[in-house]
């Protein structure tokens, strides 16, 4: 009894050691992967962020919600890399050998990490279903507002500036105080009549209000030119020139403030829905598609109602009749004018039906694509959780086999396997959205491909198979070569005899 208690205490301490060894690389690699993905996001949208005078809290919210949307990519990679590093370090320091010599198998060593991976997978499902839709909603809405935001007010010397709606201005020179300006020219385009109103001034003062809502210009010693338009005789329209010693102009800058769009406009997007909402939306889309198809069949029957009579056998196809105003007329009994009228009517009906069919076909194609996207998101809620387990069962035994820790070889192997997983996932997802694969096949393709690999690696690791032992492979091929030479020598000897 005492021996069993001591053994249990040792196993418990071993489990704590394994968990501590695993959690550090897991957290570190997760945030490193998240940081890399956020940097990729900034590189992609750098042109939409720079030069707009965005408040720091808006940029912070954007990066926070963007990082939340990247968790489905960062979490599987972190699990794969951290599990490979953990067991690679244990194998490189011969700690696994010591553990196995104590009678503890590799499967028992992996047990606490398997439980932790299951917990992480449950959390991943909860995150995908409850947190990720909200993060996507916030991220997409803020990103849309940021991309719609105009560049901050930046009037440079000698450059025509048209950022203020209805006006184009040029400032020849700015003072060192950034307030005094010289050689000012302002074009007024608020009436959409061209360059009919122009103001020029020798100097002035340019001041922006404290809240940034208005731009105030005080111009000195200048002229205002106004060319009157709207007259019938454009050759005799008057031209007015007014001299001023001082003129005050005020421009509204409210357009430069970031306006938040109502988030309800984005709420029905498939990336902003949870499982229950996705299921409800999918049912609605399926009913709409079915109704559109039934409507197409009904409209076709109304346009070509004689088809039903032909199919029923009441009219023989060899008689080639035309049904006009519920009466059957043969072409032979009609005049040329009536025949031409019947041909035109039939041609117009066929054209109208063709246009209607093409319109409904395009509409059905768009609705089916939208349905596929909803089904992709529905399956994605589960594939993230399952991918965490699959990649753990690839990384942990692979680390025990290669027995290399650190960020060198494990990082390379992790990136290779993750790229394979990501490429297969994207291929399956695009195939589903294109209607080439069923959602259950396309979205689970990467997991189905990598799961057997994880099972094989786990079996090889638990049986101490020298899968990546170079010396073992050398011995294997050397033995095969010796057997081949021996067989070849025996066969040569028999031939000579």
C-alpha cells in the first residue's frame, strides 16, 4: 500500500512537471503567432490606417478585435509547436528515457496533456460559437469605418488641396508658427458650376478650432472673383470682382471626424452568427431557394402551357399545333400576317422566358453560394476544436521521436505540418463555397487527412520505433544491401555451375 501511494505521488509530481513544461511554450508560441498575424494585418491595411488621425482608442480596439479573429489560426499552431517542443526537450535531455526506465509509459506521460488538450478544445468551441461572432462584428464594423474615414487635414505649401468638400485651396507659403499663411487661393465649387468663384489673398491666418470641428481663415488684402452663370446668353454674363482688406472664412470639418456605422447593418453576416443563428438562417435560405425553383417551374408552365397538353398525350406532337387564345389553329389555315404575328408572339414569349430563367438562375446561384458560406461557418465551429486535438497528437509523439527541443527543428517541422493543414483546409473550404464538395467533406478534409498521421505517430512513439533515427535507417538499408548482394552472389554461382 505504501509503495502504491509513493508511486502515485511520483506520478502526480511528474504530471505537474509535464504541465509546467508544456504551458510555458504554449502561451509563448500562442502570443508569438498572434503577434505575427496582427503584424500581417497591419501590413495589409497600412494604407487605410496611416494619415487619418485616428484616436488611439480606435486603433487599440481594432487591433484587439483583429487579434481575437486570428485565434483560430494561432491556437492550433501553438498547440502543435509547444507539444513538439515539450516532448523534444524531454527526449533531448534523456528525461523520457529516465521516465520509461521507471516503468511509466509514454501514453501515461501524455495523459495530463491529453486532458488539457481536451479542455482547450472545449474552450475553442465555446470561443468559436460565442466570442468569435462578436469579435468579427466589432472588427468588421470598425475596419469599415476606418476605411471610409477621410485623410486628416493636411494642407501643404504649393499643393492644391481638395479634402474639404466643395472647395479647393492652395497656400503658397506657411509661417513657422503654422498659423500665418501667404499667397492664398480658394476655389468655391459648392454650386457645382466649375471655377466660377475664386478668392485670392496676399496673406492670412489659419486656425483650427480646439475640438477640430471647424477651420477658420482670416484673409487680408485680396480679391473675390464671381462669374455669374445661369443666363441664356453665356457670351454676355457679368463678371464681378470685389476687393477686401479683411475677410473671414469658416469651413466645416465634421467630415473628418470618424463616424461609427450602426453595427446592426453587419449583424446578419454569416461570420457574425452562432450555431443556433446559423441553423435558422440555413433553413430560411433553403426554403427561399426551394420557393424560387418552384416559382421558376410555375412561370415556365404559364409561358409554355401547351407543354402540359403535349406531355399528357391529348395532342400529338406530329400535328405541331399552336394554342392561341385557348383555341387550336393550324398554321395552314392562317394568313401570312397571322403567321408572322404568331411567330413574333412566340419569339417574344421565348425571349421573356429566357431572361426570366437567367435572372432566377443567377439569383439561385447567389443564394446557394450564401448557403454554402453559412454551412462552412457552421462546420468551422467544430473543426477548430478537432484540429487542436489532431495537431497535438502529431506534435507530441513527433517530439518524442525526433528528440530535439528548442525553436530550431521543432519550429521548421511545425510550420511544415501547419502549412499542410492550412492548405488542405483552404482547398476544402473553397471547394465547398464553389459547390464542388459537400460541406461535411470539404471542411473536415484536413482533419481526416492528418488524423491517420497522428495515430501512426502516436503508435510509433509509444512502441519506441526509430522512425527518425538516422543510424537505424542506415543499418536497415545496409542490411538490405547485404541481403541483395548475397542473393545476387548465390544466383551467379548457381548459373556458373
